[in-house]
């Protein structure tokens, strides 16, 4: 199991251990001081002797480079705020992940699966939103009037339960 802490904190611990190695402290003293297992300190010491301090530094995590640049993501963010109709999707009223995937492919030539677009949007700070399902014919004024006038009268007619 991975030791808790950020990559920077873990690297800092390893470099502190390197300082302790240079001072001539033994593995048990280093382990107790940094609150790590002595086997971990032995591994750090082997790396330190083989590669020096650079061997104890953190490494960038490997992975595929992003297909959209930071500038393209910023542009996409602006487009999403405009809405689908302004971006050339005349018959659409809401953004969907498939629609956004189509926009990215059309504008940047980059293909994304619509399922991944949700992950991309989340990383950009967008949250999943669902529209409220309400009838277009809904009249809020009539509903408010009904609640104020009719509903109280209906409540008066309901018999109170007896135990």
C-alpha cells in the first residue's frame, strides 16, 4: 500500500534521509526519526549509494500526453458557456457529452469517446447538470394562486385521524 502524503512530502522525507545518511546515522535511527519502516530506509540507502540524491527525487508519473493543449481547453470552456445553438448546433438546446465530443472533433480534429468527455469536463471545473423536467406550458402564477386559495380549503375537508 502506498504511503500517505503528497509526492512532494514523500520526496522531502527521502531527501531528509539522505542528509541523515551523510551524517552517518544508521538505518534504525533514520527509520524512527522519519516514522517509516527500516526496510524502506534500507531501500533508500541502496538507491542513495547507487544514484545519489537524484535517485531519491520524485519522478514524473508516466502517461499519455493530453491531446488538447491548455489553450484549446480554455477555448472549449468559452464555447461551452455560449451554448450549443451559438456553436452551430441549431436544433440542440443543451450540451451533452456526445455533442461536446462532436464539437471537439469538429474544431480541434481530436476524437474523444463521449464517456471520457465527462471526465475531461470535470477536470475543467464543470459539473454534471440535469435539466428539471417541467412542462413548457407550466404557469407558475396559476400554481401559486391554487396553492394559496384551493389547497387550504382542501386541507380543511380532510378528517383528522383518531387514535
